[in-house]
C-alpha cells in the first residue's frame, strides 16, 4: 500500500497569513493527489485533485503543488473558516490511502 | 443537486451485523462508482471499497475483505454496505462518497453514520 505521511499534525497561524501543509508519498503517485477539508462533525469536502486542480466552487486562496513525491497545500490570506482539519489522499493506486490529517488553528 | 443521504446511527452488539444505506439523488447512479470509507474518532480516513452503480462490480481494500460487503439497488439509486462480525474496532463513522468519473477522488459525500459496537 502507498503510505502518505502528512505534516504537520497541527498548525497555528494568524488571520491573513499563508500556511502550507505537506504530504509525502512512499512512492511515485504521478500527481494523483487530492486535498480535502473536514469541518468538525461533517464529511470531508474535496478542495484539490490531480495535485493542483481546484475543485469547482473552492476559493482561489487554496492551491496545490508538487515536488517529486512531496505534495503541498497552500492556503493564502487565512480566514477564520479555514481553521479546520485537512487530509491528503493519493488517487493513483488501490487501496486509496489518506494522510493522517492536519488540524489548523487560528492564533 | 447531487445528494447522498445515509441512514441513521446504529448501536449494535459485538458479533452482530449491520447494514448501512446511502440513498442518492441528483445524478445518474449507474454511471458512477460509490465508495465507502471509515473514520474512527479523531483518526485517519480508510477506504473500504467501491462498487459500480451500473453493474454492481466491486473492489475492496484487502483489510476489509470479509468484513464489508457492498451492494447496490439501481431501482432506488441506493448503495448499501453490510458489516459483519462486529467488534469494538468497527466502532467508527462510516461515509459513502461518490467517486469522480475520471479520477479516484471523492467529489460528493454522505453525511456519515456513527456505528457503535457495544454490549
């Protein structure tokens, strides 16, 4: 199975700042990486797929990038509603696997 | 509007089975895969498997083979997951989620259902 190592586990930042969350794949996943946002008690919502493609309706302050097997989610101009949990998911091969999540808090 | 409506919370005894449902609307059920996923409290998300709405073809995570059985009812655009021989390790929130047409990502999710295994 492909392992997704997500970091950091938690992150604290101020409103208006830019934050970056990372996921390292245990092997090449050929840009097949998605990011989800999960609010407490709710189901995850797709933000980005194919490493950098923004899902319809997602604000442009969210962006994704890659460098080798390292993938990043960047959130610009941090807003209060962004203070939730984020997961990465590789969609290259079965079984589909997720990172362990990053909880983002506002300072 | 695409909607996935899951059945209500379940409290089941160890060793028992439970059947969860996911009723869909707003899209052509037979054209998409439906996946099921597990999330234990405060923990990672695990992919259980998926089923094609058109012909009921399935694919499972090896970890959940023998534990989960996926089925569909095309006439009602509903997906089901049977969980058998339940233990405390099966206590979790279970989500159904529609898999995208061209990518293995989940573009619409059900609200999730809490399954609690307790005597």
